[in-house]
């Protein structure tokens, strides 16, 4: 009989939290799809500007949901305002890359919703790791 290596409990915990992070992101994602479609299809707002606004709305909703349901955030680490400003600033860089990829894909002929879905897959892990760092602080390495 072959022995299996024990599963790293911190990996399992991280995977569960990543799953929770993705799950709590669904409401904002669904809203973002609908809002983006409405802005692109029914208003004269340029596609690039519509998506920039959609990203801001989505990031704000995700911050508060993740802070409440996924991460062990305390005000001892940083105030909610400070966490939000730090989160918004850092995620803006990630979302800026998201936005650039979206614009380039749409310009290349990719359907705008397909481009949006591709970006969700590509940028989710980076956003999770960054959010965890902002809301929980640096990892505790005193073991």
C-alpha cells in the first residue's frame, strides 16, 4: 500500500479561503456584468470608460464583502478607511492591468463579455493574495 503525504493544512485553509473569496465576489461580478452591458449597450459612454467605472464599483463591493466574510481583519491591524485606501490603491494597479488587457482584447475583436470573463480567471489569484495581505497584515512567521 502506498503512503500519501499529509496534506499541508495551511494550503487547504488557503484554498478554502480562496474559494470563499471567489464566492463572495459573485454578487459584485454579476452586477459588474449587467452594469457593463447596460453602459456599453444603452449609453454613449465609451467602452473603456464604462469598464473603468464598473471595476471601481466591483472593487468597492468586493472589499467590504471580503473584509467581512473571508479575511480575519481587525482594526488593530489598520482602520477600515486605511485598509480601503491601501486596497483601492494596490488593486487599482492590478485592475489597471485588467482594464488594459480588456481594452486590447476588445480592440482585437474579442466580445466584451468574453474579455471580461477571461480577466476574471487571470487576475483572481493576484487579487486574493493582495487582499489577504492588506486585510490581515504580513504573515506571522513565528513558528
